C-alpha cells in the first residue's frame, strides 16, 4: 500500500521540479518576449545613431565650402566699398587741373603777378580757386584739405583750404599761414610725374600742423602735377582724403564672431580689433600682418582673392579670406576676414541636436512597439507551452 503512494509523490515532485527549472518550457515565453523587445530596440538605436553620425559628417563637409564662400563674398564687398569711397578723387583732380582759374593763376604767377590774357591779378585768381575748393569741401565730406603748392619760393603753398574752421567747417587759410612743403615725399614724388599722371600716397596719420583738425587722422593723399603753358613744372594740386568713415565702416561690420582687418603692402594694420596695433610703424611699435597670416603674404600687390581653411589645436576647422582693394587705382590695401570654429560648427550642431531629439523619440517609440509586438508574437508560444 505504501509503495504506490511513494511513486505518486515522486511523480508530483518531479513535475514540480520540471516546472521550476530555468530551462523548462514554462519560462520560455517571458524570456523570448524580452529578448525580442531588446533586439528591436537595439536595432532602431543603432540605425538612428548611424544615420545621425553620417548626416552630421556629411553636413560638416558641406558647410565648410559654403562658409568660405560667404566670408569671401563679405571681404570682396568691403574691399569694393573702400574703392568706391575714393573712386571720384581722380576725376575731381583732373577736372581741377584743367579749370580756368588754375590756368589763370599759373599765367599770372609766371607773368609776374598779372594774367597777361585778361589782366586779372594772381591774388584774385587765388581767391577764386580757394572759394571753389571750399565749396567742394563743404559738398564732399571725404575731403579734409585741398592745396596748390608752387615750385617757386621753396615750394610754398599758394592756396590751402581745409576743415580747421568751427565744427570742422571749410576754412580758406590766409597767406601768412601758408607753409613750405618741398621736403615732403608727396611733393617730390608728384612733381616728377608727367602731365596726366596721378600720385597716390599710402594711408598715414595726418598731423594737426598739416591742416587737419585732429592729430591722428587716417589720410590718403592724391595729387597731380601742374605745368606752365610752355610745359615746364609749375607745382602740384593735392587733396587730403579723410579715411576715418571708410575704415570705421569696416570696423563696425558684424562678422559672426570672427575678426576683420585692413592691411597695407608695408605690413601695417590699418584696422585691427586692438586699436593699439593700428599704424604701428608710424607710432613707434611696428607690426607686420604677414607674420600673423603668412599664407597670404604672397598676395601682396596682386588682385587675387583667396580663402584658407585651417584647423585649431583640437582639430576643429577655422579659416580666413582676403580681398584686395586699389585706392584711386594705385594704393594696394586688403581686407582680411577670419572665421572661428564656432561658425563652421553652428549648422552641424543644430542638425546634431535635432537628430538626437528625433533619435530619442524613435527609440522610445520603438521600445513601446517592441514590447507590444514581442508579447503578441510570444503569446501563442506561451499558450502552446501551457
């Protein structure tokens, strides 16, 4: 009687042990559903990550030439604005050189004080010229000064009109304030030119003694020689151009975190974020922009526009662009615009953030669907196992 009971109890115990064993069929549905859900979630996560990385990489490569093109266009525009600022000076000087008043002054000076053609005195011609030039200065703010300098009397000024009047108004300088300028480079270089040629100086800092109202005004000088009726040198007519408005416009131009410089062929910075470095050679602490941008040094004096892609210490891309300008057709200067790494990374970073948000949402959605799908797929297996 006791033996059958023992066999039944053993069979029951065996069945219970079989149901509790980890590898038993009763535990398969739950384990399979979990594995399916994890597999689907990982598949979606890996796919989203791969697509996001490829998109970020391709976008970064596509952004680089676009940024360089945009900065190159900006540098071209600024250089064109500088050229346009002084574009009319050559024409004005050619017109003044042919003016009847200046020709009358030359005839009167050569004739001993009286114009032999119409009997007008040299002083009268000077007054007429000064009045005309004062009107030009009032009408055209770019002009800071006009002068006619003769070759006689140790190269003394014959006429000078400047902005030394009240509040920068035009002022005709009286005769006792006229100065000798024979030792000045601009006079010596201009008097050697042939008829019709134009002299253009570097942009330097004019002084108060030179007739400007401020002691350090960035000034461009443009001059042309004057000749007597028989072709002998008589003197020069020269215009001083106030370059402050043009340079200030460049300085105030926004550049998305980069820097903008104006440089000349002599190595000086005319515009620099640190004002103390501007016109260094004239202020006793010379600087050379070629040391900071050696890859652009070969472009000095050329009309070439160029861009340069570089990397910083962490491998991020940065760049620079240079565009030249010829002031009055002769004086070479250039605009240099730098591009910080943040500009190159701005668009890819925005895309990366969007991709990350989309990826997180995709993974969450995939997780929900994976759980539901895994349960629906494993439910029949669980019923069969039961």
